[in-house]
């Protein structure tokens, strides 16, 4: 089980590093662009399709693109914090992966919202990219409980109970008619 946990840690760190680099770079590109990333039509197709579905004007499309860029930047920051937390845990302490799991839930939600318009437009390359990101997030989400269970199993010390806490001193264990 030790090798499985080590592999799970390395895999989740690699996935967190992937989302830190790629989603962080894409979010910064979108946020620093004068049109919030809408000039790259291939990567912003989902914004146009979602905006068209809900009837957004051009200003609404820009706000929607800024919203998705901010969410991607938040995911990148969460993943970077997880990588730093893992490096800190190598020296001392125990890693906290709850925030990373929340970031992965954001990845899943954004990927699901992004893959719908890509399928609608029959863009196989964009579907492939989005499904790859969705699968990476699913693998990391599946490995987080494995790490947590392994961490509990290694640190668990059996508690020795000498007498039940709910019964008064000297009372027998089971007395149905008191």
C-alpha cells in the first residue's frame, strides 16, 4: 500500500502542477488581453456559444469571458498552493488536500461547461482537450481519498476502552431493564 500511496501523491502533484502551469497561463493570457481572450476564437468558442444561448450582448460576452478567466486563475492558484503544501509536508506536517479537491471540482464544472459547446459545434480537437482535462481532474479526485485513507491507516492508534463512558461506574455493560 505504501507504493500505491507514493504513486498517488506523485500523480496528484503532477496534475496540480499541470493545472497550475496551463490554466494559469491561459487565465493570465485572457486577463491581460484587451478583449479578455475573445480574440482567440478557437479557445473561446464556449464563451460565444454560451453567450448566444443565453442571449448576451457583446459587453455580456466580455463579462462572461472575464468570469471564466477569473475561475481558471483561481484554480491555478489553488493548484499552486497544493504543490507548495505538498513540498511543505515533505519537511514537516501533514498536507491538507481539501482545498485542492475544491479546485478540482471547479475544474470539472468548467470542463463540463466547456465541452458542451465544443460537442455542439463538432470541434473534435477542443473536445479532446477538454475531455483530457476532465479526465485528469477525475483521476486526481479519485486519488485524494486513497491518500487520505492511507494517511489515516498509518497514523491510527487503536484506542483501548476500559469501560463504557455512558454507564456509571460499577454498572454492568448491558442492563435492559434499569
